C-alpha cells in the first residue's frame, strides 16, 4: 500500500526530530505523579524488571536488590513517611538497594575472601550500578506505556526502611521508584541544552551573561513572588551561610528584580543552603548501621 503525502510529511518530520522510536521515548520522558487504578500485569512487570537487571554493572557483579512493593498498607506507610501522596496511588513501588549481603553470603559458601563493605570503590560502583539498573527499568516501563517517578526522600528514613523491609547488613536503600499506568501524560520539562552540558575536549566554564542565558532558557519567566515570609527566610539562610553582607546583596537583587529568582528559590528556600549540610553525620551513621564502614578512619571489623 502506498503512503499518503500527509503520512510521508509526518514521517519526515518525525525522522528529523527523533530519528527513531527510542530517541522519541527518551526525549519525551517525564516523571509521572498521577497513576490510574490499572494494575500492572505480572508478566509485564517481569519484562520491565528484566530490562533493569540486564543493565551494565561493574565487573558484572550486580550488587543490588530490588524490593517489589504492592501491598496497599506498606505503600500507604511509605506515602505518609515521605509525605508524597502519589506514592500510595502507584500500583507498584520498587525500592532499589545496594546489596553486598548476597555477594558476601556467596563468598562465604565458596570460601572466597570478602571485604567489599569496607571498600569505597565497591560502594561507589555499586551505587552507580543500582541507579543504572533503576533507569533501565524506567525506560522499559515508558516503552510499555507506563510512567514512573523516583523518590529520593527515602534516604531520610533509612532506619525505618531497613526495619520495614527487614534489610540485612550490607543492604542499603538508595532510591524508591513509583511505577504504574499514567492517568495523564506528564508535561515534558525543559533541560539545559547540549552546548551547556557537553564540553568539547576540555572543561569550558560558562560565565556571566552566557551562564544566566542558559538557565533562563531552561526556566523561562519563572519569577517567584516576594512575600515577607520568603524574604525573612532567605535572609536568614544567606546570613547563616555567607554572612550579613551577602544577605544584603541577595535582598538587593530581589528588590532590583522585583521577584525571587529560581536559583534563590532552589538554594535559599527549597533546598535550604543552611540546613542541607546538617544531616551529613546522621547519614554516615545510617550508612554505617547498614554495614558500610569505608568512611571511618578505622575499618569496621568484617563479620566472619
Ligand atoms: C534521585 C532522584 C530523586 C528524586 N526524588 C523525587 C521525590 O522525592 N519526589 C518527586 O516528586 N520527584 C522526585 N524526583 C523527580 C525529579 O523531581 C524530576 O526528575 C525532575 O524534576 C525533572 O523532571 P522530569 O523527570 O519530569 O524531567 C527525583 C528524581 C531523581 C533522579
């Protein structure tokens, strides 16, 4: 059958923009926070999970585990804990964990030496392995018409998560992923362009006007309204982190612009620069409680 002219024109536009269906899928990817009631058929879920565990992994070791969560009560608890309602609406939640426990047990049986939980290198690579596996799962889900969103907030609740899912030592939660059929197509968000992110041959620093332009193109016309509460908070954050003089410069800039800029909102109000470094010690303690000891001056004794 011959293609109509309209179809050919459409195909040409499609080819020019996307080249192929995989690129289209990747360019149009967006986090989904509205899930329909439709359950995910087990065979579909298995196909998606298989795409994840087929991802590249350092030394082909696969030092990770995924907790598949479908139980409504557990899902609801996670939603309340992370204060994100849509977690409870996703038919499946996947908890991605670094897992050296399984390899440790295998080594034990095989009488192989094992010190991975005391090694930063192993930790670092296994963290990457876990995320790459997760992202393959997102893409596979997308390709089958499902949607997903990562929940990073889970790392605030390592202790609770460890208890909820009975994680043994050597298993460390990294990120949660809500998965389900989309209620509506999520909006595709703007990103920095290739020229900003990719440096030819060596690092080229974007400065002044070029830097601001790159971000303005990503966040066109985003102007956060000035309120007394926001001003007071941003002043407090600036004072604590960079002192009085800087705080005044920040307030002057806000006055001059007539709005709070997106950078000021991100680091002054949302991810408050004064509070974020505070939790470091607690995080390290939680990571240690999960059995990892590479960041200590001394190495944790390996359990035999
Ligand atoms: C590691 C990680 C953690 C995230 N945590 C959350 C989260 O806790 N809640 C949420 O709604 N979105 C979360 N997101 C989704 C981001 O907000 C989202 O990817 C970003 O705003 C860009 O939007 P897009 O994915 O639609 O392009 C997370 C994404 C990543 C990669």
